[in-house]
C-alpha cells in the first residue's frame, strides 16, 4: 500500500507570495491611516480655535466688548514686522501674550497647542523674517497660533467689524502644518518655486464672527486684505 507523508510548512515561493500580498495591502492602507490621522489633528486644531473663540467672548464681556489687548509670539520675538507702525511697535513690550491674557477664561492651556505644530523657521506672511521654534511653536512660545494684532492696537470690537465673517482673528503659525508643502527653509527664499510652495499651504483660522475653518494661502491673503 502506498503511503504519503503530509507536508508541513510553506515553500519559499508561497512565503514570498504572502509577503508580497502583505506589502501590497500595507501600501494601500498606510496612506489611508495617514490621512485619517491628519484629519483627526485638523479637527482637534479647529476645536481649539472654537474654544479660544469662546474664551475671547468671555474676555470681551469683562472688557466692554473689546478684543484682547495682547500680542502673539511673532509680535513679541520678531517685533521688526511693526517697523512701519512705530506707534504700535512701542506698545508691544508692555502687552501680554494672547495665551496669557486669556488664561482666566480657558480650561486648559492645551487649547493653544495645535497637534500638527511642528515648529517653524520663517514667518509665512513676513518673509524673510525668522521666528524659529523647535520642536514646536507651542513648546517654544506657549501658543501654536498667531493673532491679527492690529485688532488689539485699534481696540476693536466685533460689532465694529465691517465684514466679521471675512476677518482672520487667529490662525495657525505656519501653513505647512496642515498643507501639502514642507516647512520654509533657507534654500526656499531664493527658489522660484517658493510661490508654489506657499500656495500649497493651508491654515486653520478663527474669523471675526467666531467661526473656524481651514483656508488656503490665497484665501488667507484675502482675509488679510479685508479691512477692519
């Protein structure tokens, strides 16, 4: 009687086929997971801005509806951006950071921390002004967000805004955190591709009517051009 010995294990070819299938599946799934993680961070960041907006409303209730008289890290540590407005630049040294001014109205300082904050080397909207921060803007300065400080200098109230839904009040410190491009570095400043890099950036932004959403670099420029 003929007997057969049962084969155990896999052949090398079978193992290679399995490994190839796993590699293909990983290649398909990893980008999905990366997008999901990125989306979750953006959602958290927008939630932060909503909460900060609520804290600003509480602040205004105590200060005759006036927006916080405060500055952001770029004002404090790169004050040369205000050289064309010396009357405002002179006030910066005595003004608190926005994150400090709002502390009595927030549950946790963590709402000033964007989870995508990976630091920055240059200010996107004031090139080539530097604002170096590592490992993050939050770790270095206590806030991932920048403030349209002209609002504070003018003692602005929300009811005085001409187009509150179009005015950027608070926004990401760098557009690469939620955009597709890399952080601006020294080599980018003289590169003709700098404009394309900037146009790949996105900013989570709190507006004057206290809604928050993600906007492109072009939309951010439109917000900056909206008069108070």
